[in-house]
């Protein structure tokens, strides 16, 4: 039996992956920086619960990011990945400047909405590019780099907040400024990147077979006709089933991940870790465990071992971690055990596989659109869920812990049952196999 020749990743491959994956650093850093600055803003601007809820719902972690992904995914399929991932970072920097120089509460809302839109728009373009430029049998390895960068962003932000804590709100402004500067630098560095060859070839092939009624891409009705055609293709040939699978797996898991920001500080206070330094150390340690898990497990094995087995093991670890909180009294060992199990399991769990599978299960000219739609549903759902978390928390910690255990268990089961068998296959082969199954 002949074996597919394995292309070795070049320095340019890794450079492209890192530059595209830094969108994840920006995303994770934006979420944690806003969370870390919240207490300072509450004191400085006398913010009430409704305003805090508004920030949580429309911030970089929720609704605005979802809307950005919805639009950005569609644009990167139509105009190319490079045009989106290169220039949306300037939009991000503009949004961050509102937070750097905020002197009124409404400026914080404007800044977070702009930041969320930019982050959301960048995710489909960056994730598509990573999958399309990576060597065929190393997509998980390259996708894992982006996931490591997502966790690295929060670690750096947390450590900066710890070091700048004596400066109060000024320290928060410096942290936001560092994210804005990275976005500007990223714009410059990305300018030298090439467009995805897969997208260019697919676009040329589609243009050659374009129905006459669509006409020229410059005609007034082309955009609308093109959009309708793309959306129709998105819900045919088993693609709707793929989207529902990924939304179910990642969306339900993300309800846990988003809510984690509410209850983990509560755990730290309950077990007596009340100092800012201890809190930051425990949270940064958890993110570090996740990065190690991605590097040691996901990047090493997801390209060649059964992905169903991997996500199944990851789910068992995460459920075990949640059961510690739901069943046992809150003690320091319980909190640390929870943190280790959830973060280690999460490293090669739902989020890592969502990035990988959301690129693999859709053809090139639908890849960004599909990712944008799914990301939008997940983030907007989290924003809506955030309105109800305080009410659930008021009923007691045990009820919240069991609810979140259910989220993790359900998400893990969906991932295990629906996991595709794409390890080691090229994107072209996966697309051909899907087209063949759709015709049968």
C-alpha cells in the first residue's frame, strides 16, 4: 500500500500560523483584560449591576464578537482571508483606544463593542487560513499553536495586571494599550503574508462555472445573489448537520467556559485565597496547564490517533473536575483538582477540536461563512445566558455546579458521538468524500 508523502512544515508555515493565530491571543487577552479591569471601573465610574450585565453581554466574549464573526466569515469567503485578517486589527486597535482613554462609562461600552466586532471578524479568517496553509497531516499541530496563543493572552494580561495593580485604573489603561500596540504590529507583519492558495483556486473555479444569471462580480445584484447561493449551499449536502453538531458540542461547552469567570473567583474566596497575587497565580497556573495539554496531547496526537478517543478522554477529565465541585466541600485541594482536571482536559477538548473540525467539515468557499455563523450562534448564546447566570448563582453554588456539570457532560457526549474521522487526510480529500456521501 502506498503511503502519502508527508510534507515537512517550513519556517514560513510556522510564521504564518503564528501571525494568524495571534488573533486568539488578542481574543483571550481582550476577554480577561475586561474582566480584570471590571472591579476598577465599578469603583471609578460607580457602575451598577445593569451596566455590568450590559458589558458582559455585549463585550468581546459575547454578542459583539458573534456579530463580527458572522460578517467577517462571509467577507473572507468572498474577498479572501488576507484582506480581512490584515486590516481588522486596525479596527481592533481603534476600539482598544476607547478603553485606554475612557473617561465616561459609555466609552467603555463603545470600546468593547468595537473590540468584539474586530475579534469576531478575525477568527474565521485566521482559522481558515491556518487550516489551508498547514501541511496536510499537521493541521491539528498548527491549529494547536493558535489555541496555545489563546491561553497565553490571558496569562500575560493577568501578570501585567498583577504587576501594575498599584497604579489602579492607569494600570488597566497600560494593559489595554499593550493589546492595541500588538494589533498595530500584527497589521504590519501580516502585510507580508500570502493569500490562501486553496481559496484562490476555489474562487477561480467557481468563477469559471458561475451561472450566467449571477453576472459580473461588479454588477449591482451580484452580492445579493452570491450571498443567497452561499447560504443555500451551507444548509445542503450534510453541512447543516455538521453545523448543528459543532454548535451543540462547542456552544454548550462554551456556556460552562463563559460562566467559569463568574464562579471560579468565588471558589478562590471560599478556600481562603483572597489576595490578588494568589488569585492571579492560580488562574495563570490553570491556563499554563491548558497550554501544556495542547502541546503534549493535542498537537502531538490529534493528527494521527483517533480524535473520537481523544475528545472522549478529555470529556471524562472535565466531568470529573466538575464533579469535585458538585459533590465535595470546597477546600483548597478540591479547587486545585478542579482547576487541573478542567484545564488539562480542556486543552485537547472541545475548543481545540471546534477550531480544527470547523475548518475541515466545510468546503473552501463556505469555510469562513460556516465558521462565522457557528461562532456567532455560540457567542450570542453566551451573551444571552450571561443575563441569567446571576439569578442561578443566587439559588446557591451547588445548583450552579450541577448545571455546569451537565453542560460539560452533554458537550463531551456530543463531541464523542459526532467526531469525524479526518485525521491524516487532506482538505481536498475530505471535501471529495463529503461530496460523494451527499450524492449517495
